[in-house]
C-alpha cells in the first residue's frame, strides 16, 4: 500500500482528485457492455498468439477457458465520477415513460432500481423496461434482487448493509451471464462510517452508497475521509423534498466533503438545473481530466497522441527526453505505421478490444520507460522498489500488502508536498513521487501473481504487453513456483524482455545454495522464455533498503556514496549490480541505454505483432468460412436440380393410380365391346345394322357412357387435381425449405430488405396445371358416340350387304350359343354370307383394339402432362432457388473479396513493421 503520501491528500479522494480516467486507464477504457470479440471467438483462439491457455498463474489457471488474450479475462466496468445516480422504484420505472431516458441523456451514469416491497414479477418487469430504455448508456443496478439483475442482464446489484457478501452476489451474476467479459458491479448501502470500513474489504463492493439524510451523509463522509481503510468511491444519497436551490447546495457540499457521486430520485434530478449538472458532474478542471476529455474526443491515433503530448507538456509530466535525431525520426516513422495497424486491426476485427493496448502503447512512445515488477506475493517487490527509490514509499509485509496496482511516476514539483497518490475506480493507484529515478522511468508494482484478485488480474496482465521491461522478482525461499511458471508463460506470449531478481539473497546459507538456485532458475527460464540470454540478479532488497535508509539524508533523497558503498550490508545485498544495470538503462550512452530506446520503440510493435497475428488467424478463418459458405450455397442451388428426379420418384404412385384407373376403364370398355359384338347378340347387332346410325343411343351406349366412362373420368379428374395440388404444395414446401435454410445459415450476411424472396405464386400457378388439362378434351358422351359408331361399323361391315333381314333371329338365338356355332348357322342360312361373316371376329378385334388404343393414348397424354408438370415445377423451383440464393452468393463473394483485401492490408502493415523492427535493431549499430 502507498504509505507516505496518502496522508498528504488523504483517501477517499476528494472530488477533483476523483477524476477517474487518467490516460493510463483511459486507453483501456471500453464502451460499456458492448459485446466485444474475444479471441476465444476465433475458434482456434486458444492457440491465438502462441496459446493463451498456458498463461496465468494462481487464480488464472483455475478459470477455464481463456476469454481473451488475457488469462484473467474479466474487465472491470469504468465508472465516471463524480457520478449522478438515479434511484427509481418499480412502479415509477414502469410509469415513467421517457423520463428515465431523459435523465440519462442529462448525465445520469447509473440507474438503481429499488425493489422495495414489490413482488419479484413486478421488479422484473420494471428492470426489463429500464434495461430497454437505458440500454448501454448508463449502468443499470438492481437493489437487493441478484436474481432479477441476472435475469435482465443488468450491470450489477446494490446490496443492503446486511445483505449477502459482495463476492457471493458477484459470482451469482457471473454464473448466470457467463459470456460477459465484464465483472458485475456490486455496490453496498451503508449507514455509518463503521459499516463503510467493513464494506470495503479486499474483494468487496465496487462502491458504497450512504443512505442517510444529507447532514448525516456529510458526517459519515467526514468519518471515513482521511482513513486508508475506505479505498473505494462513496456515493451519497440526497433525499427528496428539497427546493432547486437546496439541491444545488447539497450536491456541492456532498461532493466537496469527498463523495464521488450523488444518488437522487427522478423528481430530484428533474428539479436539478442543467447548469448544476454541468458544474458538478461534468467538470473537467485538471490537466489530466482535460487530457482525458481531449483524448476521448480525438478521432485518430495521431490526434490522440498529440493531445497526450501537448497536455502532458502543459501538466509538466516528465517525458522520454534526450532522444537523438535518429530515434525521433524512427518514432515519426513508427507512429503512422502503428496508426495503420490500428486501423486495419479495427477493420479486420472490429470487436477485438485488445487494440486499445496498441493505441495506448503507441501514444506512450515518447513517455518514460515503463518498468513493471511482477512476482508472487511476499517475494519482495515493494521492498525492491523502495530500495531502488531509496525510500519506504510502498508498504511491505509478510502478508499480501499490494492488492492494487501502483503506477509510480515522477512528480514535476520537486517537493514532498507535491507527492500524491490517486485511486482510480478500476482499482489502480497513480502515484506522483519526486524520486529522480522516476524522471525517465515509470515503475509499476503489481499484486502477487498467486494471490491476485480477480478484478486486478486483468489489469496486471494488461501491463505486461505495455511494459518496456519486466522485472520478475523471485523469492530465494521458493524460486520459480508453479504460479510463477504460469505467469512467465503468459509473459513469453508477448515476447517481453524479462530481468529476474532473485530476492532475499541473505536467506542462503552458502554460495552453493545460491549457485544451485541460480542455475535452476536460469535453466528453466531459458526454456520458458525460449532464449539463451537470461539476466538474473541475486539481491537482498531488504538489506539494500536498510543501508540506503541509514545513509540517506532526512529528505530521503541523497546517499552518502562512499559510506554506503563501504557498508557490508549494502555490499552483501549485491543491490548495486542490479541498480547499476537499471540505471544504465537511463543512460543513453551505454549499451543498456540504447537497448532501452530499442525496447521502448519495440513495445508497440510487439503488441501490434501479436494482434496482427491474431487478426490474420481470424481473417483466414473467416475467409475459409466465406469460401465454404459460397460453396455450400452453390451446392444447394445445384442440388435443386435433383428436385425433378426426387419429385418424379415421389409422383410415381400418383401416376400408377391414374394409369390403373384408365386401364380399368379400358378393360371394362373392351369387355363391353366384346360382349356386345357377339352373334348371340344378333338382335342388338341388327339394331345397329338396320338403324344405320340414325337411331337413338342404345342401352349399351348409355351404359358405356354413364357407368364406365363418366365415373372413371370423374375419378381421374379428381385424382389429377389432387396430384396437381400435391405437386404445387411440395414445390412451395421445398421452396420454403430453401428460403429458411438460406436465412438460417447465412441470414447475417444479407440485410432483411435484400432478402425478400421472389413471389411464391409462381410456384403454384393453378392455371398451368397441364395434367388436369389433359382430360379437358375428353368427354364421356363423345367417347360413347365413337364407341357406338364402332359397334355399328362392325355390325354394318359384317351384315350390311347380306340381306339377312329374313333371317330368323329368334331361331338363331334359341339354337345357337357359341361364336363357332354362330358362324356355322350363318353359313347354313346363307352360303353367300359365309365369307362376310367370317370377317366378323377380325372386325371385332379391330374395334376392341381401337378402344385399347384410345385408352392408351389418353393414358400417355396424361403421363406426358404429368411429366411436363414435373419438369416445369422443377424448373420453377430451380429458378426460385437461384433468385433466392443470389443475394447470399453476392454477399459471400463480396465478403471473400473484402477479406482478401484485408489479408493484403494486414500483410502490408506487418511487412512495414518488420522492416521497422530491423531498423530499430540496427539503430545503434549503424
Ligand atoms: N530476508 C529478506 N526478506 C525480505 C527481503 N526483501 C523483502 N523481504 C521481506 O519479505 C516480506 C515481503 O516483502 P514485500 O516487499 O512486501 O513483498 P511483495 O512482493 O511486495 O508482497 P505483496 O505486496 O504482498 O505482493 C517483507 O516482510 C519484507 O521485509 C530480503 O531481501 N530479504
């Protein structure tokens, strides 16, 4: 913990100090709750950038699978302070119409839904409605009801002072929304300074809400201010029934007393004038907040960077000074390439949140060297930093002391009073100290990798890629533990230069032990970091610090060089070598000083490299997918051609039914013809012969018409109409399957309006049912007439010229029963007629054949019509599918072309970075 300077300003932070978004955190600030692409989404993401899965010690390794490039995965939402918080009840939320939206538009950053006495259903309804109207423009928190907050996807919960532990609420919400990379916000209401202190335990609430009257709130604020125990922002509730003036006074009073936000009712916010909101909640009155505001509004990397540099200059923050011309030149070459890289990464993977790291690193090119110390808790990181700075700035202890990340940078004013430490709501402390070494080097102290809190793990991990040099502090009593190995693997993915510090050297009893430990660490580090060049310094930070403190002047800044040097504690601490090594980094004339420049210039390139590699994997996967998609779409379209075959097979049974119907009718007609044309029916035959075609239809004809043809024709017509309906509905169903399939599989590619399918009526045009029409020309009465004519033909052709009128029909019929006998009888009756009559069976056969042919003709006409219907339906379907698929095919093709373009851009920028890297490597050799 920050020990010396906190008291100078005191915590919690005063309003002006509560500016949250210093550049460091801003660069990592993400839009609220946007679902962002995580590299896990890239499919092979576990392998992205060399495999994320190996990284992360302690807590990280127990959380699977990795969610981003960072094993810690989760990100803390940022809260802007001073925050204006709206508190609404369920009824009010449901009845408020657009009032809540208006309040958010006026500056409300957090909306708290009070559950009150309402039932769960009502609260859920209200939460849903608030979520819909607030969207991502403000955080929605639900009081008490973790279940409701989870169900509606709220940003978090507000717990009562006697409610469930914050960690339980947070993990309940995380379980129910396992896809989110944002940690849920957990606030707790408090009523006294005591509860404030107990509510701010390490993994406790994100902020506190004092829920008492305004005066009491100020008392509570006073009770907690100036103490180190309350490390999180405190918001104060402003009760209702106040006039505009008193609202205005009270918000100011509360903010001045240290509150980081004000909680108000809807009515209260409505009374609050715009200028008060502007004055109290949008104030940007410090160099850093100006910087923040300007930086946020900058649209390009250069613009943002210029803002950074200009504003920092104004704020007189130390910079990366004494750059020679060549370095300046390289920086000016590097920045546009990095800008290009950022643009192409954003283009290739718009949701890849890690690009912010690159933006940040690029903007810090001209900043002091960033040295990040990592290691397990109790390894002596804080002691090492204190020893380096020559003063006990950081708290040390055998129990974990550094729960938060500390960024130490140089304070422009050369006096202790200017030293200060500000806490950001994302958990990190920004400390401004007057130690000279910080002029050109920023130091970061991180929590122990093995006891790191979930909320800080991601932040610590984000420092790794941004670091110019990583100082890995190992403790002599447990060198290279599992968690250290895990963290080193993560560090290796960013290809960072690591310097090992084997601390607590004094614990070794002899040089053998030290040598053994050194050899062990070096050997493993070589393997883990895939390098021959392992730098390791065995030191005793505690002895070094003690010695330095002993010889430092009261102001803690100067040491009696020689006296210190001769002190055995100092000498035995071997700290000098390490210090010398690090300080040589600050001296541009030394090899290390040159390396510092190289490392600094390479930091953003390293990040860009990794992000570009991930992007390339992502784009390649997308490209392959787009190619697959296009092939699948084309396969589907050509598969539609098989529809004709399929439908033909399916319509087989229909065809068989219709054919057998016609065949049955034909059979019956033929039997009727045969039975009619028997000489035993001589009376009937004579009727035909004699009537000469002028008589009215006989019983046979009407039987043929009414009993055989008409019913068969009706049945056939019904069957064909059913068939036809089946065919069109099958067609429509098939078409729908295609439409649904395209929509389901590739809906995301094509906008709704481009997707409107062609008119499905085309597929069911009733008028064009050929098979139904096939029967149109076939009338039962006409066919019966032909039938009758045929009989008459046969009869007349046989008997017409024989003059058989006198023949006794009755005689013949009574005596003769068979055809053979008929012939014999006729031969007897009329010797001259034998020849004619002998032709009777042939004529009869011809007549029967005619019926058969007529039936077959009808049958094949129907078959033909069915075939035509099938092929027309199939063609229509193919055409339909082609039309429906067109926008999807076009979109796929466009995507393929676009992705090819992006692949080209990624390669180009990567090549430029490689060339630059070579130039940087050669910087000092040339
Ligand atoms: N014997 C010995 N003890 C040391 C040395 N350096 C630090 N310590 C002790 O180790 C303990 C932990 O030191 P810190 O500096 O707080 O360790 P840290 O890594 O910063 O711990 P966290 O902040 O909790 O992560 C303290 O009791 C220190 O006094 C050393 O060189 N020798």
